[in-house]
C-alpha cells in the first residue's frame, strides 16, 4: 500500500498545495494500487488514460493558483452515475454497452472542483441488494477478513464497490447512492464513513433510478472530515431535478471538531429488537456513553411506527422500481434479444437482461400497483410512510440527533444468506431514514468479536447534515480509526 494512497483527502489536498507531490503522481499511485487489488472486483471499468489526463489538467491549475476544492483528488464512481463516454450500466446486462453522451450533475460538480476519475465501481444490479451479490459482474470482496480466517466476506450493498474501494485505499473516496441503506450499510461493513444526505440535497439527474422518492446520492470516505469535503462538492440545487432543494450548501468541514456540549441525543426504544446480537447492543450503549462524556444529553425517545418501516419500504421501493425499469425494453438502447414480434422482443430482452433480484422486485412492484391491490398495499404503505415521518417530527421537539446501530450484524460471507426476506432485514435500522427523507451517517465505532468493523448510525433533522458531521466526528474521536490490512 503506497504512502500516497494512505492519505486522506484532507492530507492529500494539503500535500498537493505544498507541492510535496503532483496530482499525476498521486493518480499513478492509485492506478498501481488498483492493479494489485483486482481480486476485490471493486472496479468494473478502470479509466487510466482519462485519469492521467485529468490529473495533468489538475497539476496545471495547481501551478496557476486556480485549484478547486477537490483538485487532483482521485475518486471512484459508482456505476449508477452517468459518465460521458464511459460505461454506465448500473451493473445490469440489460444496459449492455451503454455509454451516455452526458454527465450526471453530481459527477459534473466533482470534475468542476478538480477531482480525477479512476473508474466505475461495482454495485448490486440497479442498486437492488444488500451484499453486492446481484451484480452482473460478480460480487465484490470485502477488504476485511475475520480473525484467523481467509474466507471471503461481502462488503454490503448496493454500494459495495464504493465501500470496498475506499477501505482498500484504491480510491481516495467514492460516490454512492442510498435508497434504503445502500451507503450506510456497506460503510459499516468496511470501516468507512458514509452519509446519506437529506432527500433533495443532491441532484438525482443522471443517476440511474431505482425508487425515485427514496434514492439519494452521497459519499463514502475514510473519515468524517473527508465525507464532509465530498458532500460539499456533490450537493447543489439543479434545475434538471425538480426534487433538488434550493438551499445554500454549508461548508460542512467547519462542523468537524465543534463541541457537542448540550446536544440532545435521542435513543429510540423501538430499535432494541428481539434477537439483536449482544455486541451490537453493547456498541450502541458505548456510543451513547462517548457522547455523554463529551457533554451531550442522552434522551430516551419513541418512534412507534418503526416496526412497519421495513414492510412498507418493500412495497414502496419495488412499486417505484417497477415503474422506473419499464423503460428498459430493448428498443432504444442496451440489450436487445430478437423475437417473433415486438412483444416477444420486449419479453426476451427483459428476461435475459434483468437478474433474479431485479425481476423479483419488478414482479412485487407490479403486483402492488395492480388493480385491486393498489389501495390495499401501495396506498397503505404511503400512509405508514407519513406516520414514520410524523414520529421523527415529534422527536425533533425533544432531540437534535438520533443514535442507533447501523447494521444488525458485521459483514457475512457470500452465499451465507439465501432467503430474500432475511437479506432484506439488513436494512432494518436504515430504511426509516429514507422513508422520512432524513439525513443519516454511518461511522465506524468498534470491532466485532471476530475482528470485523461495526458502525453506529446518526439520524438528523432535514438539511441539518452539519450536526451529523459534528456528532459523528465526536464518535470517531472516541472510537479511533479502523483500517483493513492489505492482504490482497
């Protein structure tokens, strides 16, 4: 592992400004590290020529004193983000060969600020999965291993490639998306920091849609400060996305290190679930103790509709997926499998193009939207969603931030969970945040008994990501950092 690739964004930014190394040298160090780490299957496309060209342009801007906020910083991009002229397939066969002639708003923001693209990162197909096992390109391997074991582990999903690449130091940070936990769960599984911003904080334009009322992009980074630096560049209002909100983007980095004395931290009793592993419960208690020791006030709260969040989510999300994925029909772009007539061609193309999990969710979504079931399922799920949001609105009268576990377990092995419902339970602590449109951050907070990272989650008020960064930094300071050993 190169000393250059071990630098955080903040440290690399300072080194570039002081001319301790060039953007091209930094990029070459990452490209070399990527070659050595291909066993992780984190990248599905590497873009070395593009990266070196962008790095040279960054060096020119650094020399002329025109450096952007991310000048020369090498990033990985989740395959859900449209990148002009570069493979963008949501890790699905149905988008075979698609290279968009446009750039997503978020990646355009990052290039505007001087970032360098190393390549496109693996993910669950159409962001549907909690283990990165549904990707058309095969599963990603977690850089972490259990103590005294060489068995492969999953990095979580759907942003598994993003989390694994950040943890393995084969990008400085990565873009990711979160529909029900797809930033926070893989971050917790890999000892990295992931923030899902408030719905509308980042533009969704040019990001392949899964469930439009739940999807939100955010960063996965090595520490809280780097996540704050990334979100500052990613967030913006966008006239091309009517759900993006026209609010000023704060300098999130300034929130790092602010005292948390007097901050009210809510502990929701509904998150203490039957069968919760003792080490997860102990970590949660320890997190509360850390915050209390730094002057925060711990407040017991109730979020009574939490128990309905997961089933409601798995009605709303597949329903929106069914609608969004109807456009992939083999006519305009992507995979086309011939048939006897146009309907036959549609059926053949979709049958060959979509994987089993995507098909499952399309079928569920089509069913709950169908005549006779729409009111019984979809409308009722939307009512539950309103009640979940109301629970949080009530809680904000008493507390400033909510502390919960990030995941119900540490990382597991590929193939270990085969029951879809059991796999969906990985989202049990994270889906409420998406259903209510709130910001949530996962921060490394400890280690499991077998040596794997565990994360805590902080949930914040709408557009109050600053308090999340402030509080997450306090946990990070108390817990210390966790770095995977470079076995690969």
